[in-house]
C-alpha cells in the first residue's frame, strides 16, 4: 500500500494555472482559518479572524468577477445557479459584517462564527458542485489558466472587508470609494483574460 503522496515543486504551479484547483485550495485555506479562529484566543484569535475576513472577501470578489460570469454564459440554467450563489454570498457577507463589528472575545462571537462557518461550507460545496465541476468539464487547460490568472488579478485588487449587498459589478458602483476599487479590479481581470 503506497504511503502519503509527497508534494512536488510543480504542484503549486499546476494549481495556480487551473482556476478550479486554485479556488478549491482557497476553500481549504478558508476551512483552516476557521479552525485557527475557533482554536485560538485573545490577539491570536483577532489576527486569525482578520486573515479570514480578508481571504473570504478576496475569494468572493474573484468568484464574482470571473466564475459567476462564466457560469451565467456557459452552464445550463446558469442564471439561476449564479442567483443562488449570490444569495448565499449576500447572507454570508451580512453575517461576516456583523462578526467584524464584534470583539472576538465577546461570548456571542464563537457561536455566530460557527453558524457562519456552516453557511460558508454549504456555499463552497454548492460552488464546487454547480460551478467548478462544469467549468473544468467545459474548458481546456489554456482557458483554465486564463481564468486562474484573472482570479489572482481580482484577488490582488479585492476589498479587505466584506460589503453586503455587493455581489455584482452593478451594485459595486453605488459604493463610492469601493466603486473605484471594483472598476480597477474589472479592468485588471479583463486585461488578465486578454480582453482589455
């Protein structure tokens, strides 16, 4: 029976050139950060929570700018698939915003965090089932790499805090300073995908 697989130097490169692998790895990073927040106290919990908020914000922005537009155009029932994911994202952002306003030592913090974790995990499973599987099936390696590049570009430009009600580019335009950030994100994504 073979032992555990030994990681190879090219693994990260392969994942970074495949949008689905990149997003799946981020889902794992999000799970790990939830563990870290739940398992720590004091300043350690605050630090882990800050990193979790940032990762969730950049991950969702990347999906909103790259994955959801693809799903709308290319998946059977894509409009409804995306509408369902956006509703989940909006609820998670509202919960995350409420948590972001709390002290991480507040007795209500951990129960609310655990509820958020459940919602985020259900959302991730739905993305993996309804969007990621179809993306992988319907795109070739070059397209997956272009989408991965665009996701990384979106992450570099993404907000560091959740903005409930901002699950689309149109809604982003109503947010003043965030609108400029989202416009730059869109421009960066378009350039990364060779469309700008």
